[in-house]
């Protein structure tokens, strides 16, 4: 029951001076213990509701993979490469395997190339579903988050069937090919999962008006020249009107033979980045459907007979491999002096640039309430930034 | 084959006309150049004008026996669709090189900041080389070849007098 205030009390309240703070500047930490930030933090200087400046605070997931790989042979490094980015392990498997293949000059069997691309595209699909879930979580739309992660599990079931691991494939895409062949009946299962993914994509379209457009349109606008200067790649760059995709511009594996489009948008805001990813999922499904009817018979690895890893040496040389990951450009520089282990490995993840210069640039001048929308529209992954 | 690699060969020719370089076309869309340290910035300026506006990565390779650090700049041209790698060598004992921040701006800044922390290469002209990943680290730059992290972990994380951790010392 509310108590009625008497006249005397009302008069007193009226006479209280409102407190106007002289200084509204304060420091604000987004992460690393925030549920929606990942293992990463941003230190923000705030004035009222506006971000004056932002400084990325990486390092919570630094494992030193580049150094670890110098001590290990390629078979072991294939397993390590899973961990570079948790959310797209198979794509990083492929980056590592391609670098070793180019150094050894092994002709990867055609069947293995098809399986590699098939797995990379499935991995892109599940990675985009994680992004959708995390984006929904950031925008406060819990249903979308749970649905995306639910549908992603169907793809993880496929990974378990084919690679043996749900999240980490344990070096499934290994130097020379792939670790094992597709099990019987997997093509039908993949088709079923594609149907389920399409179901989820229809839901994403339906949710669009309720959640996405209102919170993301006109937020975090990145101009084309800024994007190139800051080193943005992948969907972030394509949302600023640059038509570029490593799969088309610098084709690897069998991407040159496949028919797919590069979605591009001109707006450069968070909404454009979201729409690009939704369109990319359609393209991935298109690629997988093309592959499914065309996988040739044959070996899955070269050499077929496995030599003990202690006897395999990497020929002297250096290569730079570029791949299109779900998040952008993923590269590996590998140098060998003819030993069993690579002499130097440099991994270049897309989020190293997206999470430090691009994020700092976009957050500066934004509203506090827009931080999650900007943050997740970049589809960040602290694992491949810190490495 | 010669027909396909025309634009790659032309790029090497164009650069050789201006700079003293050792260049090779590795394969389609991959060109590798070596230049001495003094002409690095002039070359970087020149190739940026040619359209190599995306700095994909910078890397350092440590050669302790030779006493050098090898820097590799991996550049991509969105128009030419070529990946150009520029390599140069530095004296390891006095690892100072001019920064490419004036050319590739924030992108170069963050790569140089990482390499300064992990290899101890100083980039002259880069104003912010504060550590990125390692907290309270005062040891040698950890990605150098002469830093033995296995030994370091043994010293720091395990106890030789503890019977259960003896396995790490045998």
C-alpha cells in the first residue's frame, strides 16, 4: 500500500535542488567478463551517453600458436590449427593444410579437394549461425540466440559423423588431403541438414523487422576508404561496397570451378553487414549443393601410405596462403628450411584488424546502447585475434 | 604459362626499373621481392601507388646464426589481384627499421605493435608500441628463436622438488 505524502513533505521535496553533475565523463569496460563480449575487452571513455574514445584490450586468449608450430611436425600442427579460431576450426585446418601442401608440392587428389571445400562451406554456415546467435544475444533477442544455436547443432552432428569431433575436427583437413572418407549415407544427411538450415534462414528473414533493422540501421557506418585503410576484409569490406572475395579473386582448391555470387552492399552500416552474412549463407548452400552431385571417386590423401611423421621433411621454401574465412581473410605465411618442423609460421586472422583498428574506429562517437550492435555486426572472434 | 603470368612479370619489370631488387614470380598471383633496408620505405611508397593498398600482414623471421631479422610485408592489390611480398633484412643486434605507418596507416600500426612485442623489432615512427598480448612481461621477446619457452615453463610453472612433477625434468 502506498503512503500518501502530507503537504509538508511535498513542499520539502519541491525545494530539493536537483543534482546536476559537473563532470559526466567516466571510464567504462565492455568485457572481458561481459556475457556478450567473448574473451576480449574494450576500454571506453564515455561522456554522458556517448563514447569519446575506445581502446581494445586483447591478450586474454593468447596461446602463441605461431611459436608452438615451430616445435611440431605438420601432423601435429594440423590439430593445433583447429584451435586458432574455435568457431571455424575447419577453415583454419584448410589454411594450414594448404600452406604445407604448397611447400611439399603434393598433388592433392580431386576427391579430397571436393571434400575440403564441402567441409569449409559447412563450417562457414555454422559459423554464421553462431554469429546470428551472438548478434541476437547482443540485441536482447533471446529466442533468436537459442534458435540459431539449436540449428547449428544439426551441422555439428554432421561434423561428428564425418570428422569425429563436433567443434574441433582434430586436423580433419590434413596436409595431403583429408583424414578419412565421407561415411556411407552422409550425402543424404547433408541434404537434410541443408533443408533444416534453410528453415532457419527463413526464420531469420521473419525476425528481421522485429529485431534487426531497428537496432542496426544507420549504426556503425564504415566508409569504403576507411575500411580499406583499417584493413577490413570479408563481409565487413563487402558491406562497404567493395566487391572482393578471396574465393573469386585468388581462387584456391576448386572454388574456380564453382558457380556462386559475391553479395555486396553499399551502406556500410551494421545492418548491411548482417544482410551480407545472411546472403552468404544462401551462397554457401548453393556451393554445397553443387558439390554434392559432383564429388569424384578416388583417393582421399596423397601419399596413400602414411609415412611415420618423424621421417617426413618439409622441403625448403616459403609460401603465403590466403583463404576466405567466414569472418574475412585468413592467411598463413610458412617458411621451411628443410627440417621436419616449419621454421616460421605467421598466422593472419581477420579479427586482428576487425577487433582492434576497425572496432576502435566504429565505437568512437557511438552511443552506449549501440555498442553490442556494432561489436557483433563485425562477427568477432578473440581466438583468431590473439592466436 | 608465360601468357598467364604476363601481369606478374610486368610488375617485377616495373619495379626493377626504379629499384635494385631481386624479384621472382613464384606462381600465378604470387610475386616475391627482396630489397635492402635503406630503400624499403621508397619501395613501399611506390607499390602503394601501384594499387597495393591492402597490407595483409607483416611478419618477422629470426635468423640468429646469421645475426639478422627478416621482415616480410604481404601486400594485396584489389585491382591487379596480385599478392606481393616485400622482404628485407635487418641487423639483429640493432633491430630498428622505419615504420610503414605513414603508408598503410592504422593497419600497419597494429601489425608493427605486435611484432615489437613478440620479436623486439623497433619501428621508428610508430608512436604506439605498447604491448598487446602479454601482461607484465619483462623477459626477452618470446618469439625469438633463442628464447626457449620449454625451459621457461619448466622453471616458472613446475617444482623440481615436488615428486609428482619430476616427470617434467627427466
